[in-house]
C-alpha cells in the first residue's frame, strides 16, 4: 500500500500525524505529508482509518 497527502486539500488538522506518526508528519507549512513511500503492513489499517477520518479527504491510498 502507498499513501500520500493532497496538499491542495490538507488543512493541517494533524489528525493523521497523531494517529499514525510513523507514516504522517506535519511539515513547516503546517500541512501533512507521508514520511514513507510504502506503508508498513502492520500500519495499513491505521492509515485506512486516518484516510476515513480526514475531514477534507486529503489522504490518498493506493493498494498494491
């Protein structure tokens, strides 16, 4: 699974980085980004939760 954040949509609420800090972080501009290219298998469910909980639907998930 791969994930990334749509910077145009992200409002920097930090929900994703709080839920999955091993995958997401906030950058200096206050917007989130994915820290990894490929999501570790043990974190895939959390990344899906972060995607579903994002208030502006900025998290994109691509399944392998």
